[in-house]
C-alpha cells in the first residue's frame, strides 16, 4: 500500500511520498537541498509560516523568489490567531503576497489556519487563488465550514493526532469533506508522540480516516493517492 503524506517538515521525511514544507528562508534552503536527494518522493514547498513572520529577515521575499523555481509548492503559509502576541495584519500581508505568488504560477499551496477562518475566507474572496485549488492542512474548522471553503476547489488534510478520541471537530469535519478532496498528512516531526515513528503515525491517520469514512484502509489509500497526485503532481 502506497501512502502519501500531504504535509510534513524536515526530519519527518523518513518514508513514503511527502510534501516537505519550509517555514522560513533558512529552512527553505535545507528543504530544497533535501528534496534533491529523492525528487521522485520528496516534493519541496517553501513558505513563510505565520509563526515566523515576526522574526523574518527584511529580504525574505527576495529569498522566496530565488527559491520558488526549485519548489513544487508554496507552504507553509497562513494565519494564526491562537499564538500569543499574534500580529494579524503582518500575517495577512505575508499570506496575501505568497498566495499571489502561488496563484501566478498555479502552484499547490499548503495553508495553516488556526482561529482565523473569517480572515482566511475574506482573503480568499478578495484575491486570486491557484486554479488547481488550495490545501488546508491539519484542517481545524467545523464540518459546516467545509462547504464554505469548497468553492476554491479546496483539499483538506488531517493527521492521526487530530483524529484520536479527545478531538471533537476533526472527525466530523473529515466525514464532511468530499471524498475526492481528502488528504492525509503527518505534520511530522512535532506532532509525533515519542513512542511512534513517521511511518506508523502516518498509517494510523489513514486507518482512522478509513474507519470514519466506512472504507477499508486500502480503498481509502487508493482514493487519497489519486487526490494527492491530482493536486500536487499535475503541471
Ligand atoms: Zn506544518
């Protein structure tokens, strides 16, 4: 069974096919360099993460433009109103600019959104998005909001940590996602419990998603593989 990880970070790329996300200029160089070792299985994404906006070097956009041709996607970018001391206006400016770069090149884009759905919806309504669609990683919105986001040809991914017993919204949201828009991720390495590795954490995400959709894990994996290829791999 071939598994695809729609969103992870450096040192999480231990196995399977992954989209490896960078979070700041120093990280982008490492991500692009790492992906060169196995271009058939590691797809590099570069983006300024909302957590990295406050300490981004003043020339981060120049670095972005230098690296983007080597990348297969834009990410991780987004909005986060859950972190302490967030500056939503600076986050929005960085997000808008990067979304525009993705739209101009019709690149996949991996979006982080925490407690900022209204702000994200406003931006999506007021500027162009990549024609191929957008990807909301570790989707944390409600099941009802899935249909609001769907108009941008949106893909939604979830990881095993969101789908466990205590989580309330994510399992219902996963059930609301159109089956041809569902992706599975690890967001490794920070999400993975100390007792688990990347491969088993990713597989657990597939197993839990299959249970929630009433499918065998093989059938779910086949569908997720088709979704992953359609979104990330077609030019
Ligand atoms: Zn991430």
